[in-house]
């Protein structure tokens, strides 16, 4: 399993994420985007999400985990993390994943 720190933008805001991929030469399957829970639940779910992303990558999937705007290592203010903004972040993550 390989993982790579990545960045992409959503509405001019730089978002941070991790891309988990199967080893070179492995049977590659489709991709998926992991969206972390809202607020403090992100911290509680972090280890489980990393473990799941790695397990899926070991099984041939490409997995993108990312921080919404105003969360984790992404730019922006938490107060700007509206539902509409988070939906835009997910769409931007999907576009980024398709480009890989």
C-alpha cells in the first residue's frame, strides 16, 4: 500500500488529504472518497478511517481521505464549514480523485 499527501482546492480554499493506493502491479479497482464526521467526531474516528483506507488500498482500491475546509490541516475557518461548502469540498475531492 502506498500513501501520498495531497492538496486540492475547493472554491479557492486549499484542502489537505491523503491518497491511499494499492502497490504498483496490484489489481486496481475503483476509487472512493472518505468524508470524516463533523466536528469533534473527526478526532474519534481518525484511526478507524486510516485503518479502513489502508485496508481498502491493500485490496486494490484507491482511497482519498481529506479534511473539509476549516478542519484538520485544510485552510479556512470552521465557521465557514456550512453544509453547502462541505458538499462543494466533496465534489472537489471527487474531481481530484478522478484526475488520478
